[in-house]
């Protein structure tokens, strides 16, 4: 299962990070436009202004969070491909587990370990 259209590993990280940022900006704009419209005072112009204000405030944060996730996922994917010396679906599975576990460290260590064990038991037959 080789992917010939993908960039080599150092550039793949930058490419995936940029794609994740774009996805976060677009999805975050749609989400925050709806939330800004719903939470604004009555009146079409006030709702439109509230929608745009919320997009300007929150969409870049959502895009940045997606970019961090994309950067970590691609970094783990390239590192595992280098260590294992092969490209296969297990690299993606382990990259997702490691990324989720690393992002869960900010919450608590127990939650991090539970996420990692869940991912291992879910994907390892």
C-alpha cells in the first residue's frame, strides 16, 4: 500500500501541518459563524456582526489547534517510518495513538495512560 503522491518525509510534515491548519480555519469559521449568530442579540445586522466577530476571534485558534495535531501526527508518522524502515498502515495507527496520548498528557497522566491503552487494545489484534 504505497502512496506515490505524497511528499518525502521532511516536507510531508510541513504539508500536513498546512493542510490541517486550512481544515481547522474553514471548519472553525463555519462552526464559530453559527455560534456567533446564535449568541448575538436580536436583529439581522447585530447577528451578522456577532457572527463575524466570533469568526475573527476563535477561528484562528481552532486552525492552530488543528495545525498542532497535524504536525504531531506527521512527525510521529515519519519517525515511525524511519525507525521501522517501512511504510504500512501500522505507522498511521501508531501515529494516531501516540498523537492522542501526547495531547492527553495536558489533562492528566492517568487519562493519558487510559487513552494509550484503549488505542493499543483497539488496534492490536
